[in-house]
C-alpha cells in the first residue's frame, strides 16, 4: 500500500514519512474519566478526521480527513499550530 | 573475429541486434530448456519474454529469458535444466512414467511412511527446477529510488508512446517504462518507424523514457514498483496507463510444446529482425490478419510457407516438429514440415489492469483492443492520455483440443487438468492451486485464459468457476534480489564521539538507530573504574529538548505527572511520561531553566516519539510553547565515579562542589573552554555530571576529560558496563524491563507521580486503576546461579513471571536481577526458581540503598 499525504508545509509526500496519530476526537474536560477516548475506537468505514505527524519532514502535526474505505485524503488539510 | 558469446564452452557468433536467443538459434540450438516435470524439450516460442521456454543461465544469473536479453561479446551462457545436460537428458524418462506421476502426485505419493517424503523431496527438488541460485553473492545491491509523476505509462509501443507524448504535451510530468529497448519486440518495419517517430515526439514533450525497466505490479496509490538494470524505482503516479500490448494466444493440442512450434510474431521476429530462418518448411495456421501478413514476411526470408486457417489437430515429432495434422474442409490432412507457426487470436498482457481494478489504471492499445492497427493503437493511446481509456474487449479463447500442454512453466497438460477436475477441484482458482498451472514464471500470461476456458466449459452451474484467476504481483518475473532493493538503506546515527570511540578500540552495537560503544575491552574493569575511580560514557544519544514560551510550564504540568510548579530554576526532577491509559511510555529528566524555560531529556530511543507527543498536545491545547529538539545539536558526556568531581575541577573554574552543585541540580559551566550545561544525575549510582555541550565541541571535551582523568584512573565505558551499573541501582530500562501496559505502580514508580496535581495526561486512568488490585509488579531478585535474561520465574511448578535483566554483580556480591511477577492468590510470592536456581525477591537498590554515594 502506498498513500500520498498532502502535507500543508512540504507538499504531497509518501505516507512512509509520516506517523499516524489516530482518529481526531474532541478533547475531554480535564478531570473527566476519558475511558472511551483512551480505549475505544470508532473504527467506522468512510470519511474520518485524523491526525498525522510528518516525522521525516517538517516534524509537525496536521489534521485531515481520510476515507477509510478508499484511502482518499481530502486536500483540505489543517496544519498544526505547534 | 566478430563478437561472440560462449555457450556451454562453444563459441557462438553475435550479429548486431541479436538477442541471446537469436544468436543461439542461428548457431543451431533448438532445445533451450527441459520442462519442469517431464523434462520435455522446449524451444523458442514467443520471442517476446512471455513464455518460460528460453530461460537460461546468463553470466551466472539463473532464469534469464534469452529472447529478451541482448547478446553481448563475451557473455557466458548455459542451459541449466536436464541431467546430465539439456541436450541428453536422462530424466526425460519421467515423460514415459507419466502415469506414475499424476497431477498433484507430491501431495499423495511418497507420504507414507513419513520418512519417505524427506528422501523423495530431495530427489524431486534435484530433478525439477529451472536453475540454481548463485552461491555467495550478496542480494539487494540495487538502490531503491522514489519517483513522483502525474502519469506513468507502462509499455513503449505505439499506444504507450502516443499516450505519453499526448500527456507530456499537455504539461503533465510523464514517465514511460519499457521492458526492452523501444521497438525491439516488433517485427514490422512500419511499426518500428512509427515507434521511433513517436519516441521523438514524446521526448520533445518532456517525457522521461526508461528502457529495460519492468513494471512489477500495481499497488494502492497507484504505486508501481519498477525494476531496472541498476535500480528499483518506487513510482507514485497520479495515473497509470498500461500499454503493455498482447501476445498471441496459446493453443492447446497434442504436441503443442514441441520445439519448432512458434507464435507468428516470434517466427517473424526471428526471420525478419534477426535474419534467422525459424525452419525450412513452415505450416502457418492463422485466423488473424496479422498472422497472414507475417506469414508473407516469413516467406520473403526464404522459408517455404503453407498457410491454413483450419484448426490444428496435433503436431507430431519426437524432440521437434516433423509434421502437423490440420482440419481442412476435405478432412484431416497430415503435412510434413519442421516449423509450425500459430496466429489464432490474442492474449492481452492485462495483469497490471486486473491488479489495479480500483486504481487509476487505464489501458491503451492492444491490451484493450487486441490485434488493432497502428493507427487504432495511436488513437487509443491519445484517448487514454486525455482520460478516456476504453474498456477491455472480450477476447475469444482458442478451443482446446484433446490433449496438449496448457501451462508450459509448470508442465500441466489438459490431461492433468481433467484428472484434477475428476478429483473434485472444480474452479479455476482451485485448479490453479492443485495443479500449479499459471503459477510459473510467466504468471499465467500464456496459460491463464486456457485454464479459465477449461473450467468455464465444464462448470456452467457456477459462473465464477471459469473466471480468470486473481492477478497478483509480480506481473513479470524478476530476480528475487530485486525485491530486497533498498532494504539496507537504514540510517545509522552517530554521535560526534564515534571516531574517538573507534580509536580507543570500542566494540560498537546498534541501539535503536544509534551506533554506540558496548565496551572498550573489559566490561568488568569498566564497572570497577566507575565504582572506584571514574568513568566516561557518551550519552549524546539522549533526547534533548528546549521548552520555552509563555505556556511552557503549563504544558509540562499538564502532560507529565511530575510536579512542575515548585521546580525552581537550577533544579531538576526525574519524570515518567504516561499515555492516556496511564501506561509508562518513556522516562527522563526535567530541568527548570531561567525565564520559565525547561530542558527536557528523554531516553535515546524515545526522543522522536517524545517530540511528536509534546507537539500534539501543544497543538490540541492551543498553547503558546516553542519546542526545540536539540537531540542532534547537542552532545552529552557522563562523567561518573568517586573521582568525577576532582577531574572536573581540574578543567573548570566554576564551583562544582557538593554544596554548589548537589545531586539533581544543574548549572551552566565552562569545562576545558567548552560551554556546558552540567546536570547532576545518578543513573549509575555514583557522583555523576552529565555535560551537555555543542556537538561540534564534543571530541575536544572528551579528550580533555580523558586527559584530566588519567591520573585519577578514569576510563571510558560502554553499554555493557552501564547495564550492570544501573541494575545494581535497580534502575529500569524502559522497553527491556517494562511491558507496554505497565503503569507506575507496577514498576514501583508511584513516587514520581503527583496524584494531587489538578490534572495530567493519564491521571483519570491511574485513578481508575488505583481501585483495582495490583496483579503484576516489578521486583528485585537475587539468583543463586548464573545470570540469565528472559527466562521464566516459577513458584512451585507455576510460571509466575519473567526475568527481564540480570547480571553478576561484584558490588552486590552475587547474581542480581530485575523481573516481573504475578500475584498468586492475592499475594506476590517471594521464593522462586529461575532456570533451576533458587531465586529470592529482595528490595532494590542492590547497591548503596541509601544513595550516599550519589549525593556525595
């Protein structure tokens, strides 16, 4: 398998350069027990918001939407602020 | 004397444009290989690299197809199949023993009694096979290179070149790969001229054309690995056009595998392109226009040609074609000849198209319109370039006769298929697995359609039974070593002291991606130096981060369980990093700097993940933090031992006394003119100074420390000594001693977790787990025996845990270890056995439990 990830800083780069950060989910309130967030994954087919880290590139995070069935990535990628 | 290759000790002249096959054929070679199972003679058939018949050993490489390999002066060519030789093969008797070697015989004969198979397998393996692997040659020598293009065109014929030229002219970045040289497998001069013209047009349009490059398959992406003579390309293409053409259909009839049976393109290539007459008298059975045209071309080379369009009943001959029986309106006719030329239809080379069904792969030219004219092929290519590829046309298969070989690679006859069918293997996919038809080097290029037709004709009840078998990479045979291309290109990280270590005689090891010294000679002596005098350890591999910005303290406080708010500048604390589930990911040191900044050290292996982890939280919480990864920028040397301070004082004017710089404090000092951040740490259990410095100053600092340390008996040490030194202190190696689901309580690290902080990553999980009984814990062990790592710990006859680290320790007086144990009936056992030795759970540290030496 090979996938091109449209890094907003480096342009489209092969997926091997990236670290997958999992599904993007809302942050829980600080003191709430985040059992579901920690242990449960939605794992649903279709478009999924995700986190990707460009480990062998700009070393920055981004948020993007990938279709888990077709592996198509929405070109509209949000770069991280960090 | 002109060019010549050496064939089995014999000199064979090479003409310009020759392939190995055409040169050998001109020299009278007719038997090129012996078939896999029955050792039947096989000769040239397709001349386009689509069948297995001409696989020879060329310059030591086995399984090289002679028909697509350019002949060169000095080449050494051998036939590998057959014993004692391909020409006089005694194993040919297997052809007479066919009824004792039925299809799938290896699955049902020689299997009882069991030991027989071991012997039989050795014999079978020696008797079969298409070549021997070259011994003693390293694989994977080719580099792998990543290429990104808008369009990849596979196949440099008329359609492929037209597609590439069209797309290139429209501004796309286009790469075209051709398995051979452009035009080398085309016999028609008109087609060759068109290919040359289109190649010029494509080159002018900026298309990169790579000859002798073979596309192996289509993977998700689309991603196409391409094997070239000196490299393997990993091609990421937005679009792929397969213009791989077609081969003439394989016909199944008795004698269809005899030398002298040719596909018409193969015969024409030999006669027209290479000037080698395939025979004196040829029967051409052609149902296609091209077949009739090529027959005329063959006639012009001086071959006596008899053209028929009726079905072939059989070819006769022993060892080569002597006569052909054909069906004519007036009945069956037997014609004496030495060559049989077939053009009975098409077999598109559609493997890439079928692999890429859900990818952006379009077909152009003969692969979708078999037998099309040059003009049609060109138009089809241009259409495909403009995104209007066509669906593959239906290709009628050649009717199967009464017997004959379906699969030339694996020696599977129609008779074998019928027998397998009768045994109950009733679809193309399971016939394939049972008979191994389509599983040879040609990957079903020749036999895929006949196999499907065989099953389809018999299984009308189940529609899928007669389907083509799934196309999988590799589409074309490639050397095994090409699959390993690029795998050795791993990155070895080195610190600035690497060369110094080698000069000092260090034996190095890979630790993660780093090359680090194991020892400089004697591990015991290195341990002794640290305990009694002083030692130097390169710790430049540690993760080193500068954390700055308005929210730096908030980030540290919320990510890590360590207490941060009361950490004054100049002080440092041990920290563990927890994930959301409360499991320990990494550990390290957090040092508070001035102006609200922090200096964070992680383990060497954990540095990349630590950076990603922190950046994720900075982003998710929208904090104002600057994180600077200084791992590669800074070096670090640990100077530890009772004499460490004396040595350091010789090189610095700064106050490094126990009062000025106590344990777990740090200061900016100058050592031998090198500015350093000196951190007091105690991983090895002695007075320790970690000197973090600019990487470029590393060697001079190291030299100065070695020099100043010599009178004090200081010496460099490596990971071997470190392993025992830290074990004597009961310090964990994360990853070696720990498991992925270890939370701090299991490791005895509760003291490093400030549960009264308002919140940190993993805190809710730790609170939840605090309510649960501890089922597993990390303990110190004393073993009455030799140190052994990884062995089970037994309580009675029950396995209750495992030893994760162990060493013989002089300081602790015996064999010590760390390991984890499970609770038995709610309590942790204390008397155990490890590898037959009595083992006792003891408190850690094993050495200097009060820590007096660290604080000195």
